[in-house]
C-alpha cells in the first residue's frame, strides 16, 4: 500500500486508478483537466486534487506520480506543471504511448533535477482493469524499485518488468504494438481469404476451433472469435482502420536501424490504404494502363 | 514478303494485320468470329477467309498462322479448328498472353503431328502499330526462322528474338508484365507521396523534368508525363485497377520457384485492393481494434 | 472406443497412434513402409498389419482408415493400395497437409465408389500428443459422424470441427498455416528490431513479460519465450528457414481469389530469401548501382 | 557565361565543374578540403581558391555558390565557413542529397540574412558529365532566375526546373530515388525469376530485346543490358547492396504522410537484408519452427 499521484483520467487512466484502489488499496491522488473525471474517481475512493500543484503538494516525498496523458506535448505540459512542487528523488511514470526518444530526452532533463522518469509501456486495453496491465518499464533501477508496489497492483502476476534504461520501456511497447499490427494483419488476411473462398466457412466456428490447440491460438484470436460470434460477417463495422504512433514509429525505427520489417510495414500500409478514398496511386496506375494499352478504366463516378 | 494466316482480329490483332500489310506488304489471310472485323480488314487489303478451314486451305504449306485470341480455351479452340486442314511443317504462332505451361503443352501436342508452335510474347500495346511490337519468341529454331519475315515486319529494329524453347516466349512476356506491374507501382507510390506532401507539386512538370536525364526516365514515365499533362490531378479516372493473368502468374511462378518478389507482389495486391469495397480484411482489423481497445470504429454507412 | 486403421507412422503419425491407444483405448491397426515403425507401435499396443491389404481386411466395415503420409503422390498411392480391400461406406481420413484441390478430386473419386474422404487439417506439432491436435474437417457430415470417436480422442476438448464440404478442411489448414507464417514473421521482425536497438534487451525477459497480459500474448510467443530462455541470442541455429506447401498455396490461393495478403507473402518471401546464397536479385541491384553511379560494390569473395 | 563558386570536388562535383567549364565556358572558382582535387580542376581551367573565405572574396556579388558536399553536417559547415564573406542577395545551391527538412531549415536561416538557398536535387550519376544532370530546384524564384545560366549548362535540354518552395527540390529528388529503388527492385525480381526458371534465358539478350519497343524499356534497363553483356551471370559482384538516405527518407516520409508505399519499402528492405549475415529475424523463425514442430534446422556452421 502506498501513496501515488495520478494525472490523466481518460478511459485507460480511470481504469488504472480504480484497479489501484480496488486491488491494491493504494491512496491515489488524482487530477485531470476535466473536473467531472476527478469527481467520478473521488466517488470511487480517490482523493481529488484541485490542480497539478495541489496534487504534488498533497503527496509526501519521495513522490510517485503516474502520467496517463496523450503522447507529445501533453506529457511535457504535465511535467512542467508538476516541476515547481516536486522535489529531488521523486519518480514520474509515463504510462502513455510516448515516443521513446522523447522519453529519453525527458528522463535526461529530470535527472538534471535529481528526479526520475520511468517510461512504462502499458498493454492490455479495456481488459486491463480486470486482467491487469502488462507493464514494460525503462529507467533507473532505484526508481523502478520505489514504484514497485504500484506496478504489482496494476499488472497481472509477473506482468511487469524492468526492461532497460530510459526509453527502453517505450521502445519495447512500440515494438509490441508493431508486432500487434503484424499479428492482426496476418489474421485479417487469413480470414479474408477464407471469406473469399468457395467454402462458405463459418468464421466464428473456425476461430473457436483454432483457439483449441492450434499453432495460431492467441489472445487476439480469442477476440476474433468473440467478434465473429457477435457479427458473423462483420457487417456492423466499416473497413476503416486507424493507426497510432507506435506502428509508424516501429517502421521508422526499423528503417533507421536497417532492419527489414516487411510484414509490419504491410500492416501499417493496409491501415493507411483503408482510409483512402479514390487512392491517388491507384489512379496513377489506372491512367497508365489506359495510356499504354487502351485498357478500360472506370470513369470517376 | 510472305503469306500468313491471321486468326483473331480484336484491337491488337487488327493493328498487327494492318502493320503486316502496310509495312511488310505481306499477303494476310484473316479470320475472326466477327464478320465485321474481317470485312474491315479486307478493306485494308487483307484477304478474308470464310472459316478457319477456309483460311488454312487458302494458305500454301508450310503455313504460318498467327493466333491473336484470348488466353485459355480460345487458343485450344482455334488450334482444333485449324488442325484438320493444316499439315506437317506448318507453324502456328500464339501471339496472345497464354500461360506458358499451356504453350508447352500445346507445342508438345503439335509436335506429335509434325507441326510447330511458336509462343510469341507481344508487348507494345496500342502504340505497337506505329512503333512496332517487341516480340519474345519461344519454340523450335527452324520454326522461328520460317516466321522471320513476319517477325521483322511486326517488330521495331532488333525488336524480336528467339529466347528459348517452347514456353520461353510466354514466360518471358509473363515476367515482362510482372516487372511492368512493379515499375508502375513504384511510379504510382512516388507520385502519390508527392501529391500528399505540402509542396503542391505540378506533377506534369516533374514527370517531364524526370524524363530529361534522370535515373528514372523510361517509356512508362513518358506516358505518365502525357497523362498528367492531360489531367493534372487525375480527376477523370477512378481508382480502380484491373489485372490480367501475367501479373498473377508471375507471383505464382515466383512462389513455385522460391524466388522472393515482394515489389511485384505488392503491385499485384495493390490492384486487388483497388477493386475492393469494404475490404473484409480491413473490417477484421477494425473489429479487433474495437474488441481490445474500445477504439473508435466507423459504423457501416 | 472404436476400431481404426492407421497408415503412415512418421513422427506425427506415431504420436497420434499412441494418443489414440493411451487416451481413447481404441483398437488401432497400423501399417507403414518401414517395418520398424510398425514394430515399435505394436509394442505400444497397436496391431501391426503386414500390408495395406492386410490392414483393410483386418478392419470390420464400415472402416475408418487414417492416412498420415506426405502430401502428393503418397496419398494417391495409399488410397490405391487400399482400394481393392475396402468397401462401400468406408471412411478415409487424410490427416496430412494435402493440397485442398487434390482432396476435392480424391473425395470425388471415392464418392463414385460409395466411399468417403474426410480431409482433416491437423495442427499441433510435436505438442499434440500431449495437448491434443486441433482438427479441421471437410467432407460428408455422415462420415464425420462415423469418425467422431477418433476425432474426440485426438483433439483437445472442442478441438475438432466439421468446417465444410470436401476440401474445406485442408483449405482451412492451409490458411491456418499461412496465418502462422505471418504471425511468426511479425514476432521475428519485432525481436530483430529490439535486438538491433541500442537498449540491449533481454529478449527472454521481454517474451516472458509479454505473455503476461499483453495484447500480443499467444502460444507462439510462449514458444519464443522458451526458445530465448534456452538460447538468449539464438546462437545455436542458422538463419535458414524452410517452408512447406501450405504457405505457398496460401499465397497462390490469395492470388487466385484476388485477395491481398501482403504480410503472409512477406513471410513466405523472407523464408525464400533466408535460403539464398548470393541472391541473384541483389546482384542485379548491386550491378545496376555500379552502372549508374559508379557506386562501390563488393567483389565476390 | 557567368561566374560561380563551387565547393566540394568529389566525383560528382568534379564532373559538374568540368561540364560547367567545357560546355558553358563559365568562370568557376573551386574549393575542396583536398588540395589535390583543387589542383586537378585548376588544370582543367577552374580557378582554385585557398579557402572558403578566399572563394567568397574572389566572387563578385551577387554570388552563386554551389555546394556539392555530403548530406548532413558538411553542408552546415560549408555554409558557416562562407557566411562571413558573403552578402545579401547571394545564392547558395545545395546540389547534394540533403534531407529536405534540413534544406527548409537552412533556407530559413539564410533568408534571415537576406540570402538564398536553392535546394537542387541532382540526378544523373557518372553519366551526367556527358548527358547532363537532371536538376529539381526548390527555393525562391528570383534565386532560381539568377542561377539559370549555370543550371542550363549542367542540365540536358529541358532538364532543370523550379519545382516549388524551399525543400521541394530535395523532396522531389528524395522521391525520385525512392522510385528508383522500386524500379530497380522490380527489374531485379524479374531477372531473378527468369534466372531461376528452367528456360536458361540469355538475360543480356532479353534485356536488349525489351529495350526495343517493350513497355518496360527505360534507361535503367539499358544499364541492365550493358551489365549483362559485360557479365552474363553477374558473377563479378557480391549480393551486397548499399542504400543512401533518400530511400530511407522516402519510406519515413510516406509513413509520416500516411501514404502506402509497399513496393518502395520492399526495395529498401531487400537492400537491408542483402547486408545481413545470419539474419536475427530468420533465426527467430528457424527457432520457432523447431520449437513447435520439431522441424529440422541447420546448426550454425
């Protein structure tokens, strides 16, 4: 049981706070830009702060303050807002999906003030509140040790680890998400091929079957099973797939380090393509075919 | 100047017959299922036949009969229709886009009758009538020698060659088309990236420029230049790209021979993707994201 | 408990026979070309046959005869060897990795004799003897019903299903393996990127961690965890990756059905590439670079 | 005829200086870190400077100074060395392969001093001295107008153009090189497939043939023709392919702008792969296969 500050009470953050309270009995001091998010967690047993400064002042040093805010500027803003009221030895944990080079930069800046940043790659999605969050932690070992009670509560058994120096946690999470893109793409291609075949497969049945002892069984396939059971031909959802920073960064890091990642890149490109209407590249192709072969093209509707 | 039979008077076939007459002064006996196609070429100086049998009887042995019909069953049907009235030593030329294994099979069957099949991969599209057709010929060298006057007329200077045994011509053309898919895809990706950039490029200007001394200059880029000059943002054409057998066969042959062809396969898959509406694979991805992350999806419109 | 014939006693087949005897108490009559394989299973409780004919005669009709022989000609040879001594209503099960179109052809030929073929895609590898084999069955429902006691013993709970008409089982297994290629490639790319990063990751630690609640947890990742624990830098194994028919057929079927499968194709091509020495394609690239840029190349050692 | 400064006398730079002198009769003042490079061009008619400062002082304002130095820090260093002795209205031309965002940054810094940067993507390789360099220019139109006489001499007819604001030239060249990667990869894959086929193709003959009227004819294919004529099986060169910044930046820009570039990425990854020994990713695959299937692996030699 320990005291912890928590900044950022979105869907993920709020779930994590609830888990900290319910499973660990921790004393959680929370703040968010949205007062309603604070009020809601106060009802769940958290202690609401009036401002980042108030949050910092409420905590006894050495503090552990978890940030669960969007990647990019919001992380810097949160750290800035807390800077004045925190002290040497305090530990910040960035549980969001920050770019690992940003985490390295921030850790360096905090270290100059005698403070720590743990970059905590967090996986588990909406299921994490119940099952626990898999936590990949980068940063100083002593900061990791200090935050351990919190990590133990948030993660499932053996579900957190110190994976390296500052940046390693978010790099690890970045690659985790890149792999996730590749895995999802492999399943998507396979199911699409079955759907296009003449066999009229019951895909919910196939997914369920594969989850029983086949080589491709996985948690993602359990989700696919559930999805096909709910909507056998996936008629409720549009073929529009968003992507987040980690997938892009994975490919860019692979290019930077000269590591071939064709399957992960294919997965990323499939998502880009899913969001295009009247793809320009495809229009180049159609136009060239028309030029050299007099091939039929479709006039633009 | 020689006598030649010509079966199949579609766009490509008719242009080739005209070139044979106009450029080579050959005597061309033509037949097609469509009597109007025959009549039209008769006006251009060809001699119309009333049937395949009539065509064969009209020609003096050893005959050269060029087939320009769709790949697959039509080639077998044409050969069957001509079988009874042709004799040992006759040479058939399949100038269409037949699968090379079919050409090997057919050459074997004809050889058993003392006849020859040249498989003539033909490139040049609608431009070939004026510029000549690049001809990649497989089959027996003596048959190639017999057909040489015709090949010389159809091709530009040095634009025909004997590339190997039966099947080699169509294999060579198949790979040619696979490469063509890859080249087109590379240009399409590059132009699409320029179009998506903040620089507001004039793509006709860029294509024109690149054709003057750059490493990527090519005939396809000249077509692209022409296309962008005609329709700077490619607004007249839909992002819908057909594919023909050769691209598919190239990838399948690559798989059969264990040769990695990632760029050509990417080009083929891009064409498949261009024709999908509400891609099933993308719906699998969108659904899985929703399952594990509660991520936003687009409801189907 | 039922009587069953079993032809093909390789590693997979022998394990399956043992499971049938030990878990199900079935009476298994076995045959293989290698008498030692028969003798070994006889010691485990199977009844050895002297020939395929003897095996067929030993079984009471309607027979169930499981074939676990290499894909291709061996399946046809086994069916031929058994044809004379089997009768109407008998059920053959092809548990190997046959091409689904072969299974459709064979089922048609057997149906003309009043016999059944179940095409049984079988997943589970060396772990199947203990954990059970995931079985994807195509063919006539009545044949499936007849073979059910055997399937129940071989599979884990809920680990077998009738997925469609003849061919559907092997198609389903083919796609399963294609997906498997894609999943493996995604993990391989991710671990390779981590290995190339400056963070000096302990990959066994990361794999272990990810198996606890992360989105990418799977059975394959459990194997990866085990592998990294055994050989942290994978120094015992060469970068040489075989492929089997299913991966190739998946890509070829995708091409046939115009379904984009870029990640699975990337996985297949990576395996092809892993087995090349002095790749010809790469030599083309190196040569072209030298031609146009005077770029440095490596002379061939 | 105009006066121009030239900094960077490597292979490309020296060839460009010679072309400026021989074709344009320009007065070229040259400097390089290597005095021998200066001396050699002095013999060819250039005027050698003793330092960047000397070079700047020698030129009459408004100056045109062409930089042909490696991308990255050398460009900044050259600009810094010239800053003190150049004046408002001077035009710097960066003809190297700089990253376009660097060019935008530099142009902004120079603009604050009343000076101009033209970013000049330069294509043509070692052939450029004879055939001219294709020049893609970004920057202020008035700077472009001032440098025009130089551009006219360096380029083939119509081989230079102003393609946009600062950065556009190097972006255009970056994409040009990305396309080049894709084109080369497509040819490499096609020739590799022909080489692996049973037809024993004469690839020099095929390349020569395709350059006569086929759809895939191009300058790169002319280089391939020359290469195969010189070394029919490409036995003199190793399968080791370098890459330069532009290919990587193209993929990273595509990821940044969410444009699918699967063929260009495949080309880049093929180059990465060509330089790996005992690929880690492939060892992951081999190890996993061994784990789940007991499949044969090759022990590390």
